């Protein structure tokens, strides 16, 4: 990594700590350690008996985490969906008090041109969250046909000019494959009209989400939170685009409603309790203040959604 200023300001830090409702001796999971901004704040609010597990698959983030010498802190390398599955399989002794997802990229990733995430900095077209695994954006653009490229740009970037961009990419690679972020950014800028957002914003987002399977990983991870969080445990998720937020909003909404029982259906009391169990209580939706956005423009599109495990019929193991 070069010597760029890689200062990272965690988004909605105060609000995150407030709504985690931290118990001094609680157990918490930061599913996206990043540069450690949220994790460090959580640790400040724990006593000697508290525990924080942090997860990340980015080797640079893992190296940052390893520098934290604190018996209460444990870094676990890997995809958060797989790690949460292992937590569900009783990797820890008791259920946790809070789980945090910050789904945005860290400034450390965006500001390093060698990672290939930025359309403003020239670098190799990589975009992998884990540089040692998976296919690079460069290789994917070479191997994919026009239809797939167009579909990905439209579905994961909501790019209106997806077909035109895909066609141009396919034509371009006949002469010379697109290898640099600047090459892709310049190609897109000739097609997409400039407005408040940079013309390449949606395309870069789409390719990054697709090759890293970000939405799939989020959906899988959410399946496990009910078996990991204790009753009244908090689930906090910070999203940065409408695709992520839609998944989170629908998940919380769906799991906060009582199940309907068809009239006349014969069921016993145990079955009724199971059907009428509220899994989540929605606490709220928080967006950054104007002041935070001014100090940290990256926060502009952030949305924090908060919910809480709240069972009407508390189970004995809780």
C-alpha cells in the first residue's frame, strides 16, 4: 500500500454506540471491522468482562485489527456470512447482546489506487475485497458477454445506460482489454451525462457488488442473527445504497410482523405461541446530520436501521 492519507472516519459513530445500547459486560459482534472506528468505540464502553468479536476479509483491515492488544477483542478473518454461521453453531458460550454491520467501504480501500475501487484514482481494475481470492473486475470484463455486463450494471448499479456501456466495453476489448480504473471511468464518462454524481459511480458500484457477492452475503448473514442474538439484543445495519437498504428494510419489516393464523385452523397452544412470536421490534431509521455530511461527505448516502430481538414468549434458553 502506498503512502496515501488513509484516515477513515466511521459513519454515524455516536448514533451507533447509542443505539447498540451497550451493556458493560456484554458480547458484541462488529461484522465489518474496516479501519476499526466502530470497534474501538464499542471497546471504550465495555468493562473487563465485555467481549467484542470483529470480522473482516480484507487483509489490510485484519492487519490493523491485529495491532489492537486487548484481551476483550478478537479478530476473525473471513466472510461475515460464514463466520456468523459458525457462531450459530455454538462457537461462543452464550448469545450476544448486539450485532453491527457497516456495509460501506473504508476510506483505506477507496483511497488506495492499487485496490481498484476508485474511479477518481488511476490503478489496476481489481475491486476485490480480498485481493487473494475471486476474480478481478478486469478479468470479469474480459470474460463476460455483453448481456451479462448490461444485466449486472442495471441490477446492481441501477444504471440507465447499462446497455450502451456494455456495448462500448465489448467493442473496446476487441482492440485492447480495459485494465485500469481510469480507462473504464473515461469510457463511461463519454456515455453517461454528468450530474451530481460522477458518471462512473453506478457502474463501479455494480461491478464491485457483483464480483464480491455483497448482496448474497448480506442475505445469508441475516438468516443467522436470530440464533445468535439474545432476547432484547440489538441489530444495527448501516447501508450506503438503495439495494442494500431494500434488503435490510424488507428483512426487518417481514420479521417484525405477527404471523396470521387461518380461521378455523386447528393448532395447539405451543404451535400458536410459535406462530405469534415477534422476532424483531423495529427501533428506528437514522440518517446523518448535515454537520456530519459536511465533515464526512462519505456519510451522505448512509442509513442506519436499528431493530431488537423481542419475543412475546421468552424461551427458557434465553
